[in-house]
């Protein structure tokens, strides 16, 4: 490794992204001048499978030519609301929906088919599955991205997902160590604090990570969370040697690749600075640094690390150790052949895969309360209402253009509908009550109504008027914990085209809602 220039070594430890469907000039300059060796993809990079396959092939050619090593090409393809692949791919349900099916084999199948499509496109690194235990109902960023609120549930479903990815040749990074489930702050927007002792983490949050390590986890992502009762310095887990080296590597025995969450998230950028966060992460024992969006910050981080080595603040052996980890996973997971050929791309969004994810989604729909009142196409007695989807947190993918629960239901059942605001005020509630006045059955889509209580007030007012009401939770299922008497509650967990298709099947009487809420702390009936 002595023969590799220091800047090139550092470039192998950085992952960056770019906001376009083709390589940008800024990205090409980063690769040429800073020898950046790895890429993370987001939705703006993925117009369709043909374009994405060609883009990944070009990225590999360019990075290999500039650095002498192939690229890790990463993506957040958890499924559900965190899915970056284009619409012509088979986006599987998310974690909580999969757990609601009650069948861990669905998690394994989701991992395998996701990996097949990623590999066909030229993507070799999936930042999934989530091992966080969602034991805080107010969690704004994890919630339905978690498999449940108990360690046993998370282990039962996350580990098969991890194995499915690995069995089809994609590196999986489990996340967010040592646990992001018990927070009420999104680390993309602030700096969360968890006031737990190490003994308390061992009793809950660490259990899925310990199980994943025993099952052969090869990459673990750190979280940007303060643990003041564990780390004396005011630095988040990503920058904590106590957490990354002493806890993860020494106590838990993890010897694989440690990767940071994005160092441009406000938990790092606002409080420490991205470049200083990158250096701190390396000192803590992190191997691979995500600086996902801004070329200037990539350059600043690279230069600061280079200066730290030159001044003796950081030993070059730290860089060499991290580089060895990165090159080892590249040797295992980056194919020698060029991906993205027409024959390979046929698996992406194939009929077999689409049928598989549709079946999983149907199995996830939960009846929480009441009985399902079947909606007849053109029956004239049903009315649909609900808000449009919005980006609930910075990790979630942007809502698909044109996606609308009331419009989709109205079209499927030839029924009238109304699109309401995210948090309707009294005037909008009154307008919706007037529009639905002549209909015996009103189906209301709730999208995180606990944070947008106008949605819940509308549902309650409809029920108080004596109508048959069906409330559908399109996000967190906690909206259905306190339903008025007689209201039918259905949980779908996600506002995606796949979930809407499943709801059409259930409401139309063509499938039973057989799912069960995978939350021990859920106060409703379906547990």
C-alpha cells in the first residue's frame, strides 16, 4: 500500500453522490483529482432501468480507470418508503410491512430479489436492512423502516433480509449502530440524544447487532446519535472510539467494514462540520465515509484527512487499515464483468419479481379493528378521502408524482373522492363532510395522523355522523390505536403504489387482510 499515494488511499475511503441521471462535471473532477472510489445513488440518478444500468457501467469504467480499483456503488434500497430504484424495478415492501406478514421467508425473498435486480443494474452495496428497534412511537425517521419494537422480531426478519442480499452477491450494511429506534429527533435535521447506559443497550438495542454479527454481517453503519452515558466526550456514535472500537469491534467482536451514515446530515454538519466529522470518524475506527452530496465538502474532507496525516494527528496506518477493509469487500463483491447488459436487465421488474412483491404486500395488510366493508365497483355508496403523500423525513424517497390514495381508490372503484391537506383545518373538514354527505361508507386514508391531527378529527367527525367509516393507515400504524367505536381500521404501513394496489384488492373483497401488527406495544386489536 506504500506505493499508493495518500490522496488516492483517502479517495478509496470516501463515498459520494451526484444529483443527475448522468455523470456530472463535478463528479468527474472529484474522481480525477481526488481519486474518489465509491458512489451512492439516489432517486434522481434512476430514471429507468436501462439508463441506470448504463450509468453504473460508466461509473465503474471511469472510477476503475482513474483509481486502479473498481467502485463500490451503494444505494438505500430498504423497500417501502426508502426505495431509490426506478418505477420499472420491483420495489419490495418495507420492513414493518414485511414483518406484518408474519413470515420471515418473505424477508429472505425480498432480500434475494432486491439483490438480483441491484446486481443486474451494477449496484453492489445495499445500505440495508435496518436493525433499529422502534421502541419510541414518536420516532420521526425510523418507525415503519423498523421490523418492530422487540429485539426478537427485528432479528427474525432483518437477518433473513441480510442473508438474501448476501446470497445473491450484494454487500449488506446493517444499520444504525448502536440503535436509532429510541429517538424523537431525525439525525438528518438535528442531533438526537439517547440517555441509556451501556447495560441498557445490551438488554435491547444491541441484541439485533450481536445476532447479525454472529450470522456473518460484513458491514455495519454507525449512527449520528449522542450517548452521553456511554461516551464522555460530546461526540455522536460515528465519532466515538468508545462506541465504534471498544463496543462494536472489541466487545461485540465485529471484524468487518464499518461505514458512516452520511456526514452531511445536520447531526454532523451543523454541530461538528462534515470534514471534521470525517476525520473524527476515522479516528473512532470507521473505515468508509459517506459524504453524499456536496463536492466542496468531499474535497474539504479529503484535504483535512491528508493534512492530519502530514501533521501526525492521524497515523497513516489508520488509513491503511481502513483501505484494506475496503479493498477486501471490493474483491468479494465487485464483479469483474461489466453489468447492465440487456439480458441481465430483463430480471429488473420481471413479472416473477412483481408477482412476488405484490403477494408480500397483500399479506401485510392488517385488520386492526372492526370488519371490512366491501366496496363494490360503481356501487354508488362509497366515498374516498385522504391527503397526498409527502416526504415524512429526509431518509424517505420523494413521493412518486401523481400518487394519490383517494384518486387511486376512486378510479379503481368508480367512486367519488376528495384530496385533503396534510393537516386539514376546520373549514376543510366541513367541506369534506359536505362532499361525503350522500354516501353511506367513507374510506379515509390517514398518513401519520398523530403528527397531523386534522386527519384524525376528520375521521372522528365522520364516525360521529353515523356513517360506516374505514380508516386506512398509510404510514405509522399508531394512527389506529384509538379508533371510534365501529370504525374499521386497516394498516398498510406505506404510501406506495404497491400498498395501494393491495388495499384495492382487500377493499374490493378479493383478499383477506391477514397481516398482524408486529408491535408488542401497539394498543389496537391486531397484534
